[in-house]
């Protein structure tokens, strides 16, 4: 898993090591699923202060699938932690909602194709036993 960091804010650039370490820690169990994670930090309204620190985490699963989680907080650490928690929650939820593919059994499929009684005996030996019991 590759972790990328983006920011134009001087204060946020100082959080680079923290954001990378937190990302690797939070995604440690899902690292096999993630190809790239991008953490972007921005200050929404500049030096005026307030609840304006924005963190956006974009997790690339494969070429087609990605998860984006955004959070806004009063400080950088809170924004990073909240966005990472949302991203993990979304990944786990997406992983749990995947339904397993149903496999078609070869014997049942061949049974439908075999119209002749001789072919049915070859496909399923139980047919021969049932015929013997019906004839006896």
C-alpha cells in the first residue's frame, strides 16, 4: 500500500509524518485490499480560525473502485483521525456487502443437457439404481 500526502498549508506539511503513520496503522488489516491511499489537508477559511481544518482521504482499491472520506475539525490531528475512521468504516461496510458468487455444479448442469436415458446414467449413476428399483 502506497500512502501519498498532499497539502499547500505550511502547518499541515508539518503533519506529513503523522498522517502517513496514522494511515499505515489504521489500514494495516486492509492493506492487502488497498493499492494507494491519498491524504489531502487543507485550511478552508485560511488564518481566520474556527472549525476549518479539512482532511480528505481517498483510498484506491483497484482501477475502478475508490472510497473517499472527508472530515472537518478544529485541528489537523482530529481531522486526520476522523477521515481515516470514516474511510475504514466505509471499506469494511463495502467488503461485508459483497455477495459471494454462486457456483453451478457440473453434475446438475450436465444433467439438464443429457436428454437421453443412457447419457443420464453416465452423468449420474443414481439414475441406474432408481431404474432398477422401479423395474423390480
